[in-house]
C-alpha cells in the first residue's frame, strides 16, 4: 500500500472508530435514561443509507463540475476512501 493510500485508510478508520464510539455512547445514554431509540432500526438505517447516497452523489457532481471548469493542464485531486 502506498503512503498516501495508507494515510487515507488510517484517516477513514479513525473517523469510523469515532463514529462507532459516538453511537455506542448514545446507545448507553438511551439505555441509562430508559428511553427507546428515536427511530425504529429499519427507518434509521434507511436514513443513514440516504445520507451516504447523497454524499456520493454530491461528491460525484462536484468532481464532474470541477473537471469541466478547470484550466487546461490542471489536475483535479480525487478523494476516494474506498
């Protein structure tokens, strides 16, 4: 694995870990307060899928727009995490 690729993978892993930790903390808070989750699991997963899809579409459109409006000979940096 090249160094920039390894750095991107490490950054993604760090963000995923923070996200998992935040979700776990919120789950513990809901449990401690004896409160049900604000959304049923299927509904919340559907919402999460919508967020991820929206992010992908926005990134693709931004990249396409940048490629069309860049000066000749100018490279566009791609930010892929997968």
